[in-house]
C-alpha cells in the first residue's frame, strides 16, 4: 500500500501548504513518487509543470476519497495531504486516514499553545517547527519558548523547517525546475526524517537517488 502523510493543525498560516509541497519535492529529489494533495477549498490547484511530484486537487470529499484509494493501490507512492487551518473535523478525519501526521507550528506563543492542544488531541502526530528563525539569537529565543511552554513534547518534535524566502517558489504555479540549493537541502532533510519515520529506505534496491549529485 502507498503511504499517506497528513499536514494538519488547527491554526492558520503555520506553513502547512509550504511544508506539504516542500516534503513532496524532497521525496521527489530522493527519487520517490510523491503526490501533494490539496484539500483547502479556499486555494487554487497548482500546475504539474516542472515539479518533481504530482499536485492533485482533492477539494471535494469525492475527489479526496478517490485519491486516497488510488494512493493506497499504488505500493511505492507517497501522498502528502495539505490540511488547511480551522477545520477540526477535517483534521480528525485526515488523522484517522494517515500513516504519519505532521503538525507545523511557528515559534510564537499562540502557535505553541495551539500545537500543544493538537498534540494532545492527536497522540501519534509529530510537531514540526516551521518558518524557524535562522538568526542565532532568534533561534535561542525560539528554543526557550519550547523549553518553557512545551518541555515534555521535545521527543515528539522533528528537526525544524527554517524560514527560507525561496520556499514561496514552490507555491507558484510556474515553479522553476532548478530551485535554490538551500531549498533543495531543506526539502531533503525533511523528506529524510519522514522516510525514517515511515521506515522506507532512502535508497531502494541499491539504486542511488537520481538527484543525489545535485
Ligand atoms: N519555511 C518558510 N520560510 C519562509 N516563509 C514561509 C515558510 N513557510 C511558510 N512561509 C510563508 O508563510 C505564509 C503562510 O504559509 P502557508 O500558506 O504554507 O501556511 P498554511 O498553514 O498553509 O496557511 P493556511 O492555514 O492559510 O492554509 C506564506 O506566505 C508562506 O510563503
Ligand atoms: Mg494552506
């Protein structure tokens, strides 16, 4: 069966859409067949052109069901579902469908309070620090926020996805084929963590990933 990853969380603007595309891109860079699944009715679908993964439109329940069935019938495929904020019911449904659930959050108190609640509600989900500061002082402040507000949840947090302005290139419909190295490296780091959690080998049958030299 193909695997399904859901990127959800009750708060808007935490980076769900960016992370779902970044992850699908990273999986593509490792030679995996990935689909990015749009479920947010307020967003327009993106074009396939130049992407290393397939973006699909699942804004209606029927489309979502069909795509889930398709992914499950394709053994090596990985679907990354972009949730969309403020949809508790949808989040609960995606949580029950997915093999792995990611909850992006930024370093603000508000995001941390919301993700704490989501981590409680979804006990198998992973918190994913998102738009994380790259400046050393801001990074220390962000880590302090985690230590103060959610110290017990450290074991359920993944490595951060840093704030990178080129991440918006992935959300354009006309994504360039060659993306900045910093973005590709971040996509690979995220994909690597996810593949490890899903226990999917990085290199299958001794074939190196196609973009390993990039
Ligand atoms: N890692 C990042 N680096 C820089 N900017 C980012 C990053 N992740 C997200 N952003 C920016 O933050 C904003 C919100 O991101 P995004 O749309 O991915 O969040 P979302 O959780 O999907 O929002 P919504 O709840 O509206 O669906 C966008 O302008 C996006 O470009
Ligand atoms: Mg979104």
